[in-house]
């Protein structure tokens, strides 16, 4: 049985260990998409819509934002099997940590009610290792892979298909084949592009055209901090403390490393972004926000002030990005940034990789 | 009862005030003619409102409109100010339990653009700070913090987070980024306990699992400890218990007032004054003892009018339940102009109206109250409570008032409407009220009149 997850901060390992198939809800298609009422977040509406055709596939919503809480209310009113996971907004207190642990245990009971089996510690450890190995591969990939390819690879991870990644032509390929594709990137043109960070909320496969729009305008996404982008890729899981149960270790790891805008304070987001922006010589930020997403939209000014970079807000539309208006705005933004790029002392443009101390980031 | 009940314009009230003053009217130190708030504070909206003509209502308005001044006076006298945000009724109970601490809601600045008819330019300034018109009018709070014209800068800023609306959470986070340190506390999204969980009863007929209650109680204790540090003395069980008893005195008084007004055959007090009176429960408008007096006077006036069968709105008016507070106070006048009267309300803080349990350890009792917040639980819970209140007060129609930009409003209209329409067969209408609703008055009036007509038609059938 598939279980749809609407957040990267719920461990898919826990669902898999129950003998069920976790699937990122970003990649599921609603059979019948409802109209998006004024003021409603299109992503939240999409999640509520998923509850209908997938009535046999339970959906795990989270309390990360008001819109998703209300979407869960709507899905429950429709009678679908819905679990609303209480993600604490605070993260500094033992109380918040305890709340997260409790929620994971409660999710376990929900999974059992669906026919899942409570895992033994040994089985959970096995599943955790499997996921950790996959994440490790993705982390390595993220050190050199082109943003769109990484998004596709992450999609395969979050969508529950661990073994294959999609190629640029849409065919499934083994991860080992990806370096050859990356090698095909024209290094000269890459170094002339303006390195950008794409920061924000859910970016659905239908919206990946945004990467192409940015490239067409002369930019290059070198940091994808959308959901489920690189921001949602947890660091390596440390070995558990002596005597610590694997579920507790898993819960602590997710609780400690969730990086998102809904946290209060959301200083972790900035702590995560800052070194990466510097390391990758990023010149500007494209803030990707759903039309009615208050949490991300309100962050634009703070990102600008705190990070000292120009920010362009691009609003996600219900279906896909890449319209003429977005293209024009992106082009103007990138053009302005391109003009600001100063020749380095060596005379080369300071593009992605050329001014970075992290040479592993330079595209082949 | 001072005169035949009626609603007055500002000019009429000022003339009446002069008459009363000549007749020896005794007022508290913050009293005076209402017109001075227009001249001194720029509260231009008062010119377009209609006010109840009782002396009790005069005191209520003067109490409300002098909060900024009273807060500054308190600070000058050595009191410490606590800015409490979002929880609407919880943290002030703790703050007022401590000596020389005074809590207020910077959230209240959301009415400033209305009161000043946007001449304050707070909304424009909020936009310049990165929070535009797609956010709830509570964004006015953001520049108000920076200018310090509308309330003094608090000594401690506390804000609930978790199951709160996105607008507020985002604006508060922006505020913190602008250099105002915030003490955040977690309020989880209330849920129905599952079979294997320990079930705890909450005020308002809600329930929550023990784990959630423990979480909120721990948070209350954490905030209580910080408030204690600010006050220079510990918020112990004895002090908090006394604070809860005092809070309950205000809540009991307000309950009496609501019961008197909402169950009367005609309205002894208008909707606008009832909205303001209910707001006092949240933080006592920065003076707990005075708010009790204000409410007691209003209750006495309402009781006297009911006894004399003299109403400000007649018995033929449609009995309306109003959901959510209005960004423009004028909307409450409009309800009556369209043939309705307020007989029930959920202004998003019904948990501040319920009595806090006094026979439990105090932090736990407070946590139960916080968890009974109608906005942090499933919308269906809120709809059930509204439904029960509609039955009790023989409500004939429901108005769901949308707050422009608020994250909960686009969803809750449908989620509230369906159970009310299906379970009680009540006509429901949704209206959106911006901070100054003049441009929308014809539309609002048409919608409200249609609702009243529908309700009257149902009377006949």
C-alpha cells in the first residue's frame, strides 16, 4: 500500500519499515484537480485533491502551515484516510522534541491500523541504512550535478524509487551514467551564466521548466533550496548513542536537521543557506513561492537583508511555471546581475566554480 | 438606565456629553467626550460610527481608545510591559498574576488603519517592510513596532507559534528579523484523542490527548518562568491561582453580559459595543480591574433596559451569529442597519470567554484553556461549538466574516458552512470586510439584506 507524504520532514524509513510504500505527494497526480479558490495555496489544494482519487492511499499531512492544516481538514471532511502530523514550529526545547517523537509513535500506530507491521529494531536499522545509502549517493551527486538533474534524482528518492534516476531524455538510467551527462555540459557557457539559488516551497515536476527558463535567461541554479530540493536532503545519520533505540535516533536526526521556513525562529534556514551561498558564489536568489504562501512570501525582505543578495520572487501558478511574464522577469533579473559580475583578478568572469574555493563544484 | 436606548453619531454623543457634564457626570480619569479622540489621536473612523447612548458605553469607548496612553502611564510609573502576540487570552492571565506587569496585544494594531481610516499609513509602511496587501491587516503591527506611536515598545515579547495562522506567524518572524527578540512558545494543533490515549476535557466542550496537554503545560511553565524573571518574583502556584480567579471574575462578568444581551427579546446593547466588550476578555484592555468595572456597568445598563423592555434594536430583528472579528468596526453598525442583531459570536477567542478551571493545578488549567482555542483545532470542532451556540440562542442566520488575506479564511467558509447549513438548516453568508469598508458598503449591504430576508422568510414558513 502506498502512503503519500506531503513533507520531507517525516521519515519515509518509518513507513517503509512498516511494510508500506512511502511516496512523496509532490509527484502524485490527482485524478480530478479542483479549482483553486481565491486565497488558497495551490499546493495545499492539490494535496486536498489527492485525498479523493487516492482514497485507498492514505495521505500524511503536516501542521507546518495553516493552509496545509486546513487542507487536511477538507480532506478529512471528504472521508479520506488522513493523518495530520504535528510538526513543531519550535525546535529549541525538549518539549518540541518530545512532541515530534510522540507524533512519530502515533504515526506508527496509524500505519498499523492500515495493515502495516510494527518493525523490529533490527528491521528498522536495516531500512534506515538502505535510505542512508541512498541519501549518501544523492549528497555526492549534489556536489557536482546540474540542478535539474539533481531535482530529478531527488524526486526518485522522495517518490520511493530508489534504484534509478531519469536521464535528460526521460529514460531511466543508473546513477553511474549521470557523470557522463554532466560532462556534456558546456563548461564555457556555464561559467558565463549567473549563479543563482532557487529558494522556496514545493516545486513540482511540472514546474521544473523553471530551471530551463532560468538557463534560457542566462542564469544557472547552483543551489536548489526548494522542496524537495537539496535543502531537504538530510546530512549523514550519526551512529546512535549507546542504548538509544533506532526510532529515537531517527526521530532526533529528522528533528535536528529539518531546515524550513515555518520554524520559529527560522534561523536554521539562514544558517543552512549562508555557507552554501558563499561557497557557490551565488549572485542572486530566486524565491519560489505559492501565490498564497505567507510564510515564504514574507521571507523575501528578510532574505534580501540578511544575505545581502538581490531576491526575485517568482510565484508558482497552479499548474506550471514558465509563462511569458516569469520569463521576462527572470531575464531582467539575470541581466541586471550579469552586468554586476565583475572580472576576477585573473580576468575571468566570476561564475559558478571559477571564484569558489570548492573546486568540486566546477562543472566538468 | 440613563436615557431611552438609541444609537448616536459622534456629534450627537459630544453634544450629549456636554449636557451630561453640565449635569454632573462623573467619569474616570480617562473619560471625556469621544470627539477628542478624533482631534488628538486621529481616530477618524469614529465620525462614521454609531454608538450606544449609555454612559456605560461612553466609558467602554474611552477605555478602549486610551489604551496607548494608559500603557505609557503605567511604564512611567515603573511597571514592565509584556507584548503578547497571537494566543488571544492565555499569556495575559500569567502576566497579570505578577506584580507590576502589564500585558497588551500588539496584534490590536490591526484596528489602527480602520480607526484612523488609513491616515496612519501603517499598511503602506508594512508593504515597504515586505509585507504587502496579500497579508491580513494585522500587518499594521509591524511598522507600529518601529514607529512606537501606537503602543510603547514592550520589555518582553511573547508569541505563540505552531497551530497559528500563517499571516501572523510570518509577520512575527519578520518582526524578529527586524531586531525585536521574541520568546516563542509552541501551541500544537489540537486533535481528538485516539482510543489508546488519555483523554482530557477542555473548556468549550473540546478534548485533547494528555500528551498535547503536557506539552502546552510545559510551555506555560517556561513562559511563566520568563515572566517571573521580568517581574522579579516567581510565578508560583499561589500567584497563578489568584490570577486565574481574577481572570474568571472578568469572564463571569462578560458571560453575564453576553447572556443578558443575546438572550433578550430585543437587543439592549448594539453589536458594536458587544464586539468591543468581548475584546476586553483577551487582555482586559491593559487594565484588569478597570475592565471589570466597565463590564459591570455595561451589564447593569443592559439588565435595566431588558427589565424596562427598552431595546436599541427591536424584537423583529433577525438573530445573527457572527464568525470572526471585523477589520472595520463599521460593519457591526451595518448589521443592524440591515435588520439584524448580534445574538452570538465567535470572534476567534472563545477560549478567552470560557471559565478557566480552578480545581486543577494552575498551569495545567491554563494549558487546558490555551488548547481550547477555536483556531488551533479542526474547523469541524469550531463549527460544532458554533452550532451549539446557535441552538442555545435560537440563531436565525450566520455571517462568516472573512479577514482579507488571512490564511484560514479561504478554507473555513466552506468548512463552517456545510455543518451549519446541513445540521441546523441555517442560512449562512460570507462577507469580506477590509479595514475601511466604505467602498464595499453597497455590496455588503445587499448580501446582509439578502441574508435577513432569507431568515425572515424562514420565520414565515
